[in-house]
């Protein structure tokens, strides 16, 4: 079997684009993957198309060799665009290999060590009451055992720090009271802080509520600063959604900066790289909660991976059984009582709704950027 084409497909659905990747072969089989939608999504699609010439004529079952060809062949360590393109291709190759061998991808990744995949969903809201209402209704609707929320108020850039901490405490008290003790609360301040001392103060306010983890209490560039925060707090620290490849996670783990790593299969280097990162983490007694904010194809790849990881804790999940995300695929994975059911179909067990995808092409988008009272740029 030989690769005949590697094709990007940009589709607008929900709040963002989805950058799907199709690897085609001369055997008539094809594989489906997804690259992370980072913003300049046409750039990611262009890199996928650029790599097509490198791969035509190769055996698609040689996944490790193809990963090396793309990563080392680019010479420069990839940034988010290059690594996302590589990831989308890698995921498509695993899907293709599963179909070629008539087994689910988890069988190719070593076989499963769990039967179903625990998920959490993220609640949002204009204010604390809205957010808590959404968290309660999500938990009830999905039978969830965990939800995620931003502990910081939206107007964090506008408020004094003492006011912020008081609002955080009120939000946490209400969340815990309404959700009860059996729904775990993961917290994501969304890399909104730059000062380690403030991150420590925030974690101290969160500690009495026993969060499942506190994600990105600092921006990701300075791993040593995060290690200093972790050494001073008693809540589990999670991070990794903005890091790529085993080498970045190696540095993170060696700095003892993290309790829960959050690789994203659509940007970290695909399933090939995510499996290795999980092994590095396992050896350090660090657990894995894959980052997965995109949609049903990313969810399928992440769930297949999670099935094989001894240190897996919980998978991020965006509700996809209604609305535009539902329309992207023929059938999303089923959620039953807070867990994803693993299909036994070959490959990833997910197929695009091609007609819908072709009818909803790329739309330019960007993240909103907060401006502080003095006119300077806030973090997002
Ligand atoms: Mg996050």
C-alpha cells in the first residue's frame, strides 16, 4: 500500500475552524486526522499540503518512519503550526493503519487498560451565577463525575487583586455547594497570570475546595517559575496544552513543575508523540489528562489514546451530540454516565459528514484580546 495524497480540509463549525487531514492510498483506504486550529489555520492547511509531496509513494503503515521524516526533515523544531500539521497527518496514519488491519487504534497502541473513558466538560458564564448554573446542568445532563471552570472572573484585568481573590472564593464556594462533593472540579485560570506569587495566592484560595487540578496557573514559557509555584502549593498543577513534543514535556517533568500533563494529540506531535509523553510522565508518577477542546475527531483520537494509558485521569470533552459539532461527523462517540463509550470499529471509529464539511468552509477567526485600563494588552 502506498500513499497517493495528503489533503487538508478546513471546516468552520462552532466557534472556530477544524483542520482535518485525509491521507489517501492506492488501496482505496484513507485515514482521517485533525490538526489543531491555532488561529492562522490556512497556514496549517498549507503545511499539510506541502508535506503531501514528501509522503506520496511511502508505505502509510511506517508511522514512526514518517514521523521522523516530517519532524527531522523540517530541520527546525516546529512551532505550533508545523507541529499541528504533523499531528494531523500522524493521527490520520493511525486511523488508516487501524482500518488496514481491521482493529481499533487502541489495539495498535498496546491494547486498552480501561473499558471506557472518563470525561469532563467546561462550564462558562457571564458571571459566577451563570457559570455555576451551567456547571450544574452539564454535570446532570452528562452524568459527569468532573467539570472544569475558570476560577477567575472575566474582568480580572479590571479588578484589584484582593477583589479577584474574594470573587474566586465566592465562586468556588458556590460551585462546591451546588455540585456537591461527588463531582470533581478542575480549574483553569487559562494562563492569565504572570507573577508566581499571585499564582501561589490563587492556589491557596482554591486549596480548601480540593480541586481535581489547577491548570496553567502561569503562562507556559517559564517552566522554572511554574516549578517554584508547584513547590509552594498543595493543589495538583496541570499544564501542557501549549507545549509540543516529548522534549518540551521532558523539560517540564525534569523541572518537577507538574502533577498532571495535558498533551493535545492535535498539536503535540500526534498519537505517536502523545504515547511517548505519557510514558515519560508515568515514570515520574505524573498523570495524564489530555487537552481536547476541538471536536469529535480530536475526541476520537484522544479517547483511543486514553484507553491505553495507565496514568490517565480524565479527558476534556466538548459536547458534540447537538449543534454544529454534531454535524461534522456521521456519528460522535456516545457519552454514557460521564464516560465515553469506546467503539470497536476499525481505526478511530469516526467518519466526517463530508457534505456538511464541504458546505461550511474556512472563516477567519481570532481570539478576543482584553485591554487593561492603562491601554496595555491583557493575557488571554
Ligand atoms: Mg486550558
